[in-house]
């Protein structure tokens, strides 16, 4: 005999299980669909490696940052306004074969902040010329040390660059905003500070040396003090040498920068360029700075130049 009341609870339990299973399947399906078809996952690209492309300076739109924008490694170390790897040949001279009596002058700019630099350079035991920036920590001591050791000294006058004021300049420098009286008074003060100096060259000055009227003021004072001027040529538009020659101021210009890059092989390569130019034209002027890499390279190379037919001379012997 059947008992109808016992089948009802079993039917309800079975329906609940089926409903729960359906809900579970829907939840799992929803989650799986999210991970499989979600746009945010589908469109995420793996990180790309940065591209390394070489810019050809001759290509339209190629931009090469000027060296003026490169910060100096220390406050007094000069990075030239217009660093030229190529040598600047002497004007009016033609190559007539190598000279057997080539003369090379090496000017060490930015002197005056360290006596140890002066001692290291002196220990190379070859003729050099120290160019001292007025107002550096031990400028007068370096000048006195040079005099004691019979090393020629010049005044390395700070002049406004095109990068100023973003690129710092010594507060006692020459600025294009200064009038003739201010410029001549400041230069005269430098001359009094270094009575043993025999000449002057510009520290930076890519803006100042392009101003003919400003350079005329400076050179008038140098002429009165019987000092020569060597144009560091920190801009191809410098008026320094031309104005000096017109005024009858003994003058010359640098031919090679040795250490735009402070790496031994580069410095030696630039020195070789200066030597070749001296042999070709009879003389050349190179400028460098008292960086440790420069001093080491000079110490290794300069003593052997005499055996190669190149005479190192003070800068004063190459002005005219």
C-alpha cells in the first residue's frame, strides 16, 4: 500500500540540488568568461624594449645637444663653449711637408684651485704654460709656485658664454652688459693680481668674444700692460684674434683642444693631431685642463716628443 506523504520531501530536496548545481555552473561560467574574453586582459601588450637608434647629424630634424649644456665636472673645470675635435690650422700657411723644428705650446687652463695639480704638471719636467683663473682658492699660490719653478703663467679671464646664466660663470667674469670703463677696470685688476703673467686667454666666452666692441676694451688694457692674447676659439665667430692683430697686440689662437673627453686614448689622439699640425706648419698651440686623466696622459707622452723632432715651448714663443 503506497504512502503518498513520504515522496514529497525527496522531490523538494532533488529540486534544490539541481538549482544549486545550475547556479554553480552559471557562476563558474561567468568567471571563466571574464578571464577569457575580458578586453582589459586581451589588449594588454607586453612591455617593449626601448629602441636604440643612431641619429645621423645630416638627417633633417636630427638634434645634437650643445656641449654648453653639459654640466662641468667641478665648478672650476672648463668645458669649452665650442669643442672642436678638428684642429684649427694656422691661417696663411700652406703645408710644405713636415718641419724638422716643429714647436708645440701646451696651455693648461683652469689652474688656481689646487697646488697638487701644479706639482704634478711640473713633475713632467717639460715646458708648459699655466693659465690661472683669478679668484680661485689658491690662484696666487699657484702663480708663485709657477714662478719658483720657472713655468710661464697667463691669466685665464672668465668671459660670458652663450649658455649663461644657465651655465655658471665666475662672479668676477666679463659680461656683455658691462660698459668700457667696467671692463677695463676689471681686466686691470686681474693684471695687478698676477704681476708675473705674460699673457691672457679667455675662459669660456662664446658670447663675449663675438662682441668686437667688448673685445676692443679688453685688448686695449692688455696692450697697455704689454700682455699678449691667445684666443681660445670657443666660438667660430670669435673676433679676438682679428681685433688683436688690428690693434697691434701680440696674439695667436689655439689649434687643438686636447681633453674635451677625459679618456686617455682620446687625449693622446688629440695630442697626436697637435703634433702633426706643428710639423706641418712649424708650430701649434694646444689647450687642456688639469684633469687627472689629462695629467697622466701628458706625463706619458710629452717627455718623448723631443725625440720625435717636436720642441715643447712656452706659449709666449708662438705669439706675434
